[in-house]
């Protein structure tokens, strides 16, 4: 997923246990943030897909209503003509 590049401390001393714990905590927080960002992107994509499907459904329903209205109109006109 990613990495941290750690160099020697400026004073030349070894990293302490506290330094290591801090780095671990920061890396964990970064990992969670990256996972959240990826999940957010997936949710946004899913929302867009649902919006498109909803639009398609509404258009299909409207087309079907018009088709039924046309059939009713045509059958009524044929009945009156007969």
C-alpha cells in the first residue's frame, strides 16, 4: 500500500522505543486514512451507478406509460370506428 522511509536521527542516536511506537501509530493512522479514502471512492462510484439505474428505470416507466396510453387510445378509437 505504501511505505515510510526512515533515516538516521539528526543527533546520530538510535531510535528509541518511543520513536518506534510513534512511527507505528502514525503508520496505522495513515493506513486507516488510505482505506477510508478508497472506501469513500467506492461508495461514490456505487452512488453514481444507482443514480444511472434510477434514471434508466424512470425513463423505462415513462416509456411504458406512453405505450399503454397509446394502446388505450388506439383501441378506443378502433372501438368507436367499428
